[in-house]
């Protein structure tokens, strides 16, 4: 029954896409994050749903929805350059059989994010994309939250819809995505036109942040706590009611922390004691190996190069601690190890361009009542990205789609502002033209003595000389009338 329902949802989105091509873009976002082919593989895994949706999406845009395409911008150029570079590093990958498998979905993620601004141009379309992202993530967050409240939770347990280590089924990935959604939820609460904060939806909006926090904490992932702390600190710093907000956060901590239990508290306490906790210390050793590898191989080792890592560290008690074939567990070290210094520079430029474009957009729209929603969207994306990138310092999600979708939304938001600014300029010019006083029509009376002779006619004076007036000799000799 679950498989048939998910199949019906996908088919419905495709059907709507023939009327509104951007809906096919929503379908691709849903497939990328929700991963129906992994939730119900016995139905959705029988055919390539992602490829079918992407092809239909591109075809629908080319045939019926090419209005107002965004101009070429730095973010799009860097995205395409990033896609080209990861393709290049895959050609010299240390483990090509693994590298090409990861390249297949990583390349598609980057290319689609560069294409998204062509699909989502209006306010409703941008809002629909945000809703699709949140709903796809919460489809796994809500089961974690419910199971944590009923039967408890734990680390590395399958409490969501996806298998462990598959997309949002990986606990740390789900944790940082859930917390990062909170700023977007608050934005929709204030400005949504599709799902306005009224009636039953008002209760859903107010409960969503609590669900996100409980679901993230239920994963027992320390990255979730880091993301939550960064979000709370950022929100408090920019709040006008700091004392009230601080009291609210303190009360929330008194509720959530005991709810998680002692095991959760014990695991979170190891954040500051990396050398005493095996999992955290393993990450530190892997990071050291990655930095040394990048120094020796500045062009990177290709996707999944972590499989060749091996490092032995002498412990204080005289024993040896060996780490072998362990994942990077950091978005930044993943980029550095797989794609070298050049890849790290390109990825860093993507992040810098993203932040600068949103800071500029927030500044330009500040105080504009007509674009208040765009100002709040820019700030929400900034908080969302900061929260996500802080938590992802401990998770290898360099090619997961969430932050690439944020990049695309920043381009779409800036493109909307440019079109709104152009429309305002055109409206100002039109109003200026309407306000110009028209010149009165004055009829000049010509004195009789200067009137045209009666024999004046429009006939060719000479061949090939054009049409000119000709005055007869008689009239010319008479001179002006008295």
C-alpha cells in the first residue's frame, strides 16, 4: 500500500508537470531527497525514476517554459566549473571503479542545481521549491521524532524511512538537515502564500521546529547538537529581544535534554574529549591523513580515495591505534582529499559567492515593503547555510543535494530581485512620460501675402530629381499679392 501511494504521488507530479513545467522540478527535488527508489525498491526501484523525471523536466522547459531565463552569473559559472573539475579528477582517480559510481550521482546533483534557477523564477515557484525540500526532509525527521518519544532512540539505528547510510537515512546527515530547515520554516510561517499560517497550519508551523530538534537529537549525532547551537546563537545575536529569546532557549533545553536520556548526554559530552572517545578520535586521525595526502597530491585522488587511508598513532598508554579505510567525516576534508587544493578553492569560492550574493540582496531589499519577503528569504538562507555548514564540518556531505539546492535558491532570489528592479524602472519611466504636459496645438495664421501660389503642384520638376513643387512662370512674375 505504501509503495502504491508513493507511485501515485510521483505519477501525479508528472501529470501536473505537463501543465506547469516547474512542478517537474519539484518532483526531482522530492526524488533526490526522499529517495522513493530506496524507500520502496520493489516498486519505485524497478525503473530509473530520477533519470525519467530529469529528462522530462528539461524537455518541458525547452518546449514550453523558457520565459525570463536568468542571466549568466558567477554562481552558475562556478557550479559548472565544479562539475567539470570533479569529472577531471575522476579520470585520474586512485579507485576508478568506485569513483565513477559516486561521480554519476554527484555530477547530476551539481548540474541540476545549476539548472534550477531556470525553473523557479516567481515567488510562488521559489516558495514551492522550499516546501518540497522541507517536506522531503521531514518525511524522515517525523518518524525519528515519533519513535524517540514512544520507544526511545539511539545512534546508528534505522528509525526513518531510508536504510542506514543512504541519504537522509544516515543519522548525522538527517540531523544537520533537520536543524537547517528551521530558518526556512520560520520564513514560510511569515510569508507563505501557498500554505499561509492560519488554522490547522498554524499549529503545524509552531510545532515544526520542535519536531526538527527532537528528530535531530534522536539520531544521537553530535553534528546535530553543533548545528542546533549555531542556529540558536545566530538567531539570538540577530534578535531584538535577546533576554526573552535566551529565556526561551534555556527553558527548551530543560525540556529536550532530559527527554533524550542519559545515554544522549554521555555521547554529547564527548565532543570536547576527542582523544578519549574512539569515534571522535578516529575522525581526527583521518583528517590528519587527509591533510598529508593533499600535500603530496594537490590535484586530489578522486572520489572515495579514503578507502586507501591507513594511519597508526601511538597512544599515551603505549598501545598503537590504527585507522584504515575510514570515511572523511567532514565536508571540507572530503573535498580536499578527493579533489585536491584546486577543488577546495572552487568549492570555497562557491560558498563565498553564495554568502556575498545573499548579504547584498538583504541589504538592497531592506526597508522595501514590497520585497520584505525577499529580504527575509535572504536572511533565512544565510542562517540555514551557516547552520548546515557548521554541522557538516563533521559529516562527509560534500555532494549531498541540500546545500546545492540552497545555492540554486540564492540565484533564483537574486534573479527575482533584478527583474523586480527592472519592472520598477520601467514603471517609473512610464509614469514620467504620463506626467509630461502635452504641448498645445497652435494654429498659425499665415498672412495673405505669404500664401502659396495657386499653381503650386507636386509634379516632377525634372527627370530623376524626385517630387518637388513647381511654380508657374506667370505666378512667379506677378510677385507677392498686395
